[in-house]
């Protein structure tokens, strides 16, 4: 019986696997002379962020201001908000946060930059910002080099802002058909940003940081000469998305969801107490079609074919499932799983090493 | 500007629309002589559950034991857990809960029933349980009448259990192609369960309650002679799923997500600060293919075509979107949205009437 003292559904994190994942990425960064700035939106746990910093990470990246606030409160001192900060209330909070931690954020519009600049300048301060560049994801960020140059000139001119560098996120690598395409996207991510930085420097604009992201592409973009920083997030746990892309094997997935079989109502069908409220509905990220089910069941044959909020339907043809039996599931996408429950269990096999409170869960503002 | 004192992303609930939704379902129940037992997994807010009871609901339904615990703590006294309760820890909690509220749960296996029965019997008590029946969703529940009869005989025989009735949930109605199919599924849901209750009674087994569920089917199953109770949940808010099924119009959707435009990086593309962490990834529930996007933008032309965790991508061809602009989005599925954030704003148009703490959020155990 798996961890009998833990009730289900629950998040389990295998400590040894996680530590090996952390060490390996840190070693990669050291080997290639880039700074590692883990994106902590994956785990949302200050204690794990501190562990990453203790291993050599230069600071952390977050997706939202409220995540940054939780991390700063917990003593993390170097925080990049890899996102736009928009609106008067958020700029006020950003300023307050900048009084107690080294904070940066992204900008990709003149209006967005000017609003932050004027608030900081009026108070006699300036904020270092990254210009967000789109290297193919087609989400936020500028893709036209002329637009990047224009915004960089504005940022260097505005009182209240300083240009920290350029950042991009090749999230479209999650839609790749396999390792070769991931490598191509990662190499492009790095080169595109390094070239842009070179173009800005040729115009006399100082660009200190060239920051790239994503777990699948980090190992490719991180070795491009001129990249200064990588921001992978998922690598701490890994998940089926990484396995499907060929980035790691299943044995490198540290996070699983422990669930109980609550019903075996018909031949070949079992129902578990983990649904979309604990496994999340993510299939392939950013358009990947690779994952048709909702997770991989460990140590037993069965397909998790349907989720509703509190039920998962397992179809099986082999060994029967029993009411009360417990199973572990590697999720498709680990990051949203950590957003669904309030705590996770750090385990050494069947032993609970520690209960982790996911204090940056639900921090979307 | 929409509710400028609320930061984004945020959940807004239009109070007047919600109240009209509540009244209408209560009136339907009264007109057809069935008890209304709202499924509160939709809102997860004790205060809204009390409002439903004050309007005439006979009690509430929940999906999980931990939701029941939150609701009992808040004073709700009649709680049906419309799910199996499995495992020694949960049965212990179920017993403790039964000491402070009128509680029932579902059973669909001999082993599940016996485990609960022996715990309660050893303590000189008995728990009223519903046998869960599958009327077509193919999730939990028994579909074979002979198996239902066999389990009903076991339940009536076991010290520690009493048979409260039969329950089913026609969630497959969410996969219907339109109103006619919903009506057919709903009518079948009611008749199937009433017929089963009749078959049990013919064998001398008392079946007090015949309980059916789901917002789309309630209006059809609830009028079947012999049904005693309906358990709709979503009707308090409604959402695009209900609109797509023809159950209500958009004007009856009480819940929306307020979001800010944070980037307009390319012609025809805007990015908002609400992603899957506030809108949820649900498209059609239970297999519906009707909803291809991730929500309906109110009062402005644009398609929400992609979500990542903290970003939503809007594609538009008409009027431009501006950085800092706020938009409201009716989600595909309101229930998981209430599971993602910690609070929601009850509003009267632009005025905030009340902040609701979503205290049963994340209660999956």
C-alpha cells in the first residue's frame, strides 16, 4: 500500500528524483557558463525555490506579481517577473515589492513601459526591465527587430526604467513532433535573441542579459554563445509532456498524483477519486497532440481516458482494479497540478519526508 | 472601466442574474413537486449554499467529503455526498461528520458498502446511503438492474447502513448535440431510475428517494412522475456549456472572469492576464465538441483561441484592443473556475456588493 498515512487524492514528490533533476540542470548551466534562473511557477513552494538557489540558481523567475510577493515574503531576494505588469494597482504593488527585493519585469509596449516608468520616476527610482521578444510562440512579446529597437530606445530614454536585457520563451517547443524539432526551436530561440541583442548593442544600447526559457529548449538555447541566462521551470519535476518530447524518461518524473479506486462498476472500467481538480485537463501544451489520455498510471496496466472534476475513468483489459486500491499517476503537465491542491508530500519511496505548503498556489493577480 | 477597485484576473458574479437563476430552479421544483438539492460543487461558497436553502432547497449535494466538512462547519445541516466514500481514513471522517450533520453518501459496490457498514455498526449507528446508478454516463454507478437489486438487498441487510434511495447523474447530457437530445437523455434519466425504484419496491425493498442530477437534464428528469429530488449545480451561474446546449441564453450567465489586456504585440492579437489558472481548460464537458474556444468575450469582438497558465490569447479582426483595457469573459465551464481562485466578487453591475471567500475550493479529499 502506497503511503497509507496520506489520504487521496494527493501530490507526491519523490525527493531523490527531484534532487537529481535540480542538480543536473544546475550542472548544465555551470558547464555552459549561463546563469540558471528557475521558473518557480512549476512548484509554487518557497522552500523549493530556496533549495534551487542553494544549489546555485542566480535567482528565480515567476509568472505573476502575486507569486513574486509570496516568494519575496519568504526571503527570495532576486525575482524576475517574466510577464507584463499592467494597471495602476499592480504598478503600485510592483513598486512596493521593489523596495524589499531585487525585482525585474517584462515590457513589450510603449504604453506599458511608460506607465511603470512614470510611477517609479515620480518616486525617484528606476526599475530594471526586460523587453519580451516573441521567438515563435505567438503569445506576448515583439517579434519585429525594428519594434524591439524602438522600444529599447524608449526604455533607455525613460526616467524610471533601465534596460536589463531581452527575454523570450520558446513555449511552442511543446508542440514539437520530437527531439529534433525541439533542438531546432531551442537553437533558434537562443540565436534569435543573441542576434537581437547584438543589433541593439550596435546602436549603442547596453544589453546585459539575454534570457531564454522552457525546460525542453534550455539544453539547446542555453548553449548558444551569448545567451546569459536560462529559465526552465518544469525540470524540477518533469512530466509526460517532457517524456513525449523525448527530453527525459519516465524515471525522471518526480511528481505523481496518488489516487484511490472508488468504483469498479463494469468490466474493464474503474473510477478513481482524482479528476481534473487534481490532475488538470492539460493534454499537450501549446498545441501538442502527443498526449491523448490524462496521465500515466504507474505499475499497473490501464488508460486514464476521461476526467470529470472529481472522477477519473480508467479503462483496462488486464489485471482487475479493486475498490480501495491505490494507484499513482504521472500527470501530463505537472505545473497546473501544483495549482490545484494546497499541499504536496515530499516522499522517499513510501516514507513521507515532509509536507510542503504550496503557498504561491492560486496567485494569478 | 469595469469595477476599477477589483484587480485582475477576478471572478465576478452578477447578483441579480444569480438570484433569478436560483428562483427559477426553485420554482420549477415547486411546480413539479420535487425537492431541490443544489449541488454546491459549482460555487463552493457556504454563504451561497445557505442562500439556496433559504429559498427552499431541501439540503445540498457535494462531490467530496472535504466539501461536506466545510459546509457542515458553516452550518449546513443536510448534506448528500453524491459520491463513493472509500478508505479507512475517509470512513472515520464520514462517521465524525455524521455526528454533526444529516449526511448520506453513495455506494455502488458490496465492498464499499460493507466497509462503511462495519465502521458504523461497531459504533452502534447506521448511515443512510444511496445506491448510485449509471443511466448512461459510464462513470461510476451500476447499470444492470440485477446488480442494483443485489446491492440494495445487501444494504438493507447490513447493520450500519440504511437504504436512502437511488441516485444517478446524466452528465452525458453535456455531450448532447442540442436540446432534443438533452430532453431525451433527461427523460430517460428519470424513467430509468423510477423503474428501478419500482423493481426494488416490488421485491419489498423500501426506496424513499429517487434523486436525479445535472442542470441541463433537471427540467426533463424532474418532471418524470416518481422522481423525488433534483440535484442541479451549475444553474446558479450557468456558462457557455449551458448556452451551447440551448438551456439558457447568454444573459442568464451570472459568472464572468474580469481580465486585463497586458499586450497587443501584433496586429489582430491581444494577450490577457487570464489563462487556464483562472478560466480553466474545459471545453465541452463529458465529450462535447461544441466549444472550440475558451470563453465568450462580452461587449467586444474577439476570439479567445489559446490559453496557457497565465495568458489568454485573443484574436480579433475588428476594433483594436488596448493595453490596460479590461474585458469580461463568460467561461465554458463555471464550476472549475470557482476552484481556481480564492475569492469571487458578488457585483451589481459595476458595484461590488460583497467579496465571497471560496472556502470549499480545492477540497478534493
